[in-house]
C-alpha cells in the first residue's frame, strides 16, 4: 500500500500553484494543503513555522514569488521580501518539522551570455533585481541544513493566469500583424508539466526519505525557441492569420534586462529521476486544447 504524505503549497493561486491544484486528485496518496497570502503570509516572521506545526507536512512546495520582472526594478524591497526573506522563513518552517522544501527558481539567475545550455553548477550572474532576489533565496537554502530541491525553470505558461500564450492569442485576434523579439532564446515550459514533475519527484524523495536531499535541478520542456518562434507556433496551431514580424530586443526597451540565452541543461534531472519531459510544441498543443 502506497504511503500517504502531506504537502503544503504556497502561492497556490498562481500559474504553477493552480496546476498543482488541478493535478491533486490524480495523487490520492498525497494530502494537499493549498495556501496563498490570505491563508498564509510567508513574508511574516514565524507565520510559516506556526502553520506547519499546526498542520504537519512532509514537503513544502514554494510557488510564491514576486515575478513581475520590470516592477521589481522599482519595488526592490517587496521583491526581496517575497523572493529572499520569505524563503528563509520557509526554511525555518521546514526545519521545525523535518520537511523537504521544494523551491521554484528561474533562468534569470544567469546573465544569458552563454552559447551552450546552462548547467546547475554554472556561476549565477543575475542582471536584474528579480534575478538577484531569486538567487539570494537560492543561496539561503544552499547554506541551510534542511532537505531541499531548487528547481530552476523558464518561460512558464499555463491555462491559468496571465502569460505569453494568452497575450499572443489576444493580440493575434485583434491585430493584422505584431512584432515579437527573435534574439532571445529559451524553452517554453508548460506549468502543468512542471507541476507533474514536482509531484512525481516528491514520491521518489519520500521513498528515500532517510537520505539527506539537497540539490539544484533545471527543468523546462524539451526543445528551444525564440519568442518569435513561440508566437508563430501559437498562431499556427490556432490557425490565426495575424503575421508575426521578428524584431531585436533593443526595439523594445524595458526596465529589466532580458537574458538573450535561457536554455537550461536538464541532464541532471533526467539522470536522477528518469522522468519523461515533453517537447514544448506538444505541450503547447495540450494547453491550447485545455483553453477550449
């Protein structure tokens, strides 16, 4: 008989948290506690520790984050509070009940100057407030003595929330042509695939719970694309006739610098967990069908 265990999900109203909630019924051996700021404010000292002592858990999946990349440049204190300080509080909470903390991080910890996929051990050089606060959160876990998994991902989209796919669908139906940057390369990642991967690895870690687990992994969908390629594929799958014009990043000046190269090497994840990773084109098709 499969062992039952408990998982606390923070930030459960966001894209990834919503996908975890969607998948929850498929994991009957897991008791989920879904929270957002209304149920648990992770930025308050001691709040998370008090919560897990009243609601014992084996895992904490931290989906809460300040992800407004441009806003973070001017709202630095808030970004630091959510992306860094709150991670420290969650680590304290995990330690108090001997839980494993699964923390979601980002390709923005890198500067995007590589021309080969980033490995987990490559030096992080964040060039934005968002990237810096996420990296500082990572470091707090690395220097802690708790069990943790840091999962870096990129270009997340979902049928929940606001994201690039939904924006393209709206613009494609409103305009005859749009401009999309072609000099930023990455891997579009369906949040449902990431959510499933997270839940699958919790089962693997739980089976081996006697062993310490402190690792960083990269997870994105397979394949690579530019934002231009991504937009073209969205329109192709939806038979949208709006034309897409490739343009350079400098033609879209924004407060936060975007990494030109965001491809993350997933070899370590594949080796340690042996889980299938879908290609982004196939996952996009699944997500668009979900939107119907």
